[in-house]
C-alpha cells in the first residue's frame, strides 16, 4: 500500500495545506488547538441568543419609547430571526471563501456592532441593529455544526451538547440580568442592551487564535474532508455535485428545525408579556423568563447526548414536542399560578428540541461538507419560517385582545413538529 503524501496527511488533520514554514511554533499551536478551540466554541455559543434574550424583558419599554404597536414591537425580536434565515443563505459560501474561523471571528465583531447600533435612539437604528444581529448570529449558527463535524468527528453529539448548552446559558444570564442592569444604569434600557456588546468582544478575542492558526487554509468545505488518494479538482467536483435541497430527509430536518424555532422565538418575544398581561409584575415575569432559559440548559445538554446513543431519535421527538405542547397548554389555562411549572416544562422541551434539531443535522450527515450544507439549508428555511411567529402572534393577540388563540395556534405548530420530526428522526443519511 502506498504511503500517503504530506499534503494528504495535512488535509486529513485539518491543517494548512502549504509546506510548513512556521516550524515548531505552528506545530505547538496546532497541538494546543483543541483546548483553545473548545474555549472559543463555548464563548461564541454564549453569544448566540444573548442579544435576543436580553431584549425580551425590556420589549415593553422599547415599544413605549418609540410609540410602537404590539406588532411593530415584536419586530425587535423577529427581525433578527428573519435575517437569521437570510444570513444562513450566504454562510456556507463565506465559510468556503474565507475559512470558517475567519468568518466566525468577523461574525462576533458584527454582533457587537449590531448590539451597539440597536440602541441608537431612532427606529431605523433599532431595526437596523437588529438586522446586523440576525446576520451575525446566522453565521455562527450555520458554520458551527460543520466545524464540530470537522474537528470533533468522533464526539459530534457531545460537542453539540456543549455548544447548545452554552448558547442557552448565555440567553439565561442575559434574560435574568436585563432588568437589574436597566435599574443599575439609572433606568436606561439602552445601556442595559448595549452592555452585551462586551460579551461579543470577549468572544471575538478568544476566537482570534483560531484565525491565526488557520490562516492560509483553502476553505471550510475542503478542509478535513478530502478522501485519500484524491486530488483537489476531483474533490471540488464531488462537492459541487452534491445537493441537499433534493433530499426528502433534508427537508424533514429543515421543517423540524423551523417549527421548533418558531415556537421558541414566539416565547422569546412574548412570554414575559403573557405573564404581565395576566397580572404578574414585570420584574417577576423577567425572573420566570430567565428561569425558563435556565431550565433549557438541561434539555440542551441531555437530549443531544441521548440522541448520539440512539439509531433512531423518534422517542426524543415525542418527548420534546409533548413537553412544549403541555407547557403552552398550561399558559392557556393557568398562566400565573402555574407560571414556574410551565416555565420548567417548556424549558426542558425547548432546550431539548433545539439540541435535537442541531444534533440531527450532524448525525444525518456523512461528512463535514454535508453537515455544513444541511446546516445552511435547515437554518435558512427554518429561521425564515420562525420569523413569521412573533409578529403573527402579536397580530393575532392585537386582533383578539387575548392570548388564547395565539397559544392555540402554537399547539398546532407542536403537532406539525411531531409529525415531521418522526420522519427526520429515522436512521438515515442525507
């Protein structure tokens, strides 16, 4: 059997394909990379929902400050979700063109800038900053599964658990701290929201070593996925020929991703308002909302680990959709007296659902190329679908004067997610 050449070995390791000119320093950096990479993944993941969750407890003040209707106010949280879908369209191309590490670093800087722009005192800046936030989070969301599949191929499920758990932990802290920060800054919701730009800057600094280690690489899709004995032109032809958009399984995963995102972003936008409309104080509603996010960490950690040990994830689909449906039903019947219970039930279901959706992307993909493309598809269509949720719920609430019908519609979303999820959870490969 012929001995593999040096270029092939470097490609298999995900390293620079050029002959080494960095010497021992580069080799030492690569050896230290898994630890540094893990830190970068955790800090980047913490930012994925913090910018959205920090706005939810303050959405009433934001609407009052600009004189916005309920539907227009909901756009503060739904515009980022809309542009999560738009940004997901270009994320795979950017990853291939500039490299995953570089794009993730730039996404964190863009996120910090969007958070700052959002608090400039004009309606245009409010929505413009939300747009930038959505684009930045889209890049983080789409490229992370492919990076995990590439760099942690034997631990994809456990690493998905780490990054989804970190993502939800960031949302928990942001939701819990928003109102106290507003008070600490003298009643300024603008300062409370702007504070979270510091978190994005810290994550960008932590990600910078990955950019330095990865400089000179050829692109996200080619790195680490070149079969032994193949040349670059054959690999590129192979990559271009594959299309996840023609796969029924890919569409099933995409629809489950979109439906679980829809029910989650409706809660991000409106859960505190549902509580306050039924007589709960704003501060208590913010704490219950933070508790809901905290409980999501449990589902986000445990469900992907269980999914990785199963050939079919159908029992988990039934579990998470049932929990979310039960929580929504509780909000319809006893929203205040059962608030803590429903927040907990919803939290486990929400966290488990997003963790399961992201794990399905990894488990149903045969390689990092497919994972990146399936991630882009699922999050493009999924978040465009999810963006409909908050303004639609707000419009129905405004038209009916109550939350009964909006919640009933969410129960229908749960039923649809159950049906499509049972197909997505079969032991198949895209």
